[in-house]
């Protein structure tokens, strides 16, 4: 829950929906699970989520660029 509070407090609405916030948290958890160990089954599960994570991060990048342009 502390991670969620940190992301919500610092996102300034960069992540627009609860779904996007949850996806971002899952992405960081997946990254952390694979950083120091390798389990093929886990890697395959995470690999299947890569397109979703790419979309999330690409949308976040677009939001940040828009905000920078308006400042």
C-alpha cells in the first residue's frame, strides 16, 4: 500500500486510472522479481505482459511530454 501512495502522490495524474496505477505497480514488482534470479517459468509469464507494459509506459511518456510543452 505504501508503493501505491507514493505513486499516487507523485504522479500528478500522469497515470490517469486506477488500472494504470495497478499496472505500474505490477510492472515494478515483475522487474524486482527478475532482477537477481532467473526462473524460466516466471520469465515467460512476465514476457507475456511486455506489450501491456510498453503501452503503459508509452502513454505515460506522451503525458509527460504534453505537460512539458505546456509549461
